[in-house]
């Protein structure tokens, strides 16, 4: 248990040394370990000193998830759950300038090495569900399936 602001600040810096965290994530982790400490003041100080930045966290998170082949819908949902403001999410996606259709096609081709038989609706549904779970829109999924044909 951390009883002083200094101990809470050191714990937060330790967490940030491992990876970027959103302000909400840090608050959630520190609340469990602190009693009687003004965590908002600690987090404000970390933000002022450049240790914690939701902007930096968001950019890093988007790069990581895109590298894992996840789509816009899933990434946006995860960022919202982590307490990042919608305006910051939108600005970060715009700055990242990602071609979601190309990413969907790349993921589709990585997962499925064979062409889809046009009459096999069960397999088509399975492939569409996989892509939807990765966070791609129906337009992106349909593009990937259509463009993914004709390779081998």
C-alpha cells in the first residue's frame, strides 16, 4: 500500500517505464494500492512533466494494434474502454493515415490461403465473422473477400 504521494508517483513511473498507459489505466491501477492519496494531483504532475500522455499512449496503441492486424472498430472500442477521449481517438486515427481496406485485405490473405467457393455460404460466413471479430467494417470485409480471390 502506498501512503504518500511520492510513493504513488514512483509506482506510476514504474508502470509507465514498462509501457505507455492512459490516465484512466494508471488511476485504476493505483486506486487499488493507495489510501488517502490524491491521485488526481499525482497524475496531473506526471502529465505536466511528460511522463504520462494520453496522446502518446493513443498513438502507440494504434500502431501496436494495426501491427497485429486489428481493424478500426475494435481499436476505437478498446481505446474508449481505456478512457481516451473520443476527439483524441479521432485525431489520432486521422494522423495515422491508415488504409483500412488494405489492412483488411492483408489480414484476409494472411489467414486464408485458398480461394472461397462462391457457393459455400457457410465458409463465407465463417470468414466474415473472423474479419468482423478483428474489428473491420462490412465494407472492408466485402472488399477483402472480393479482392482476396484470384491469388494462389
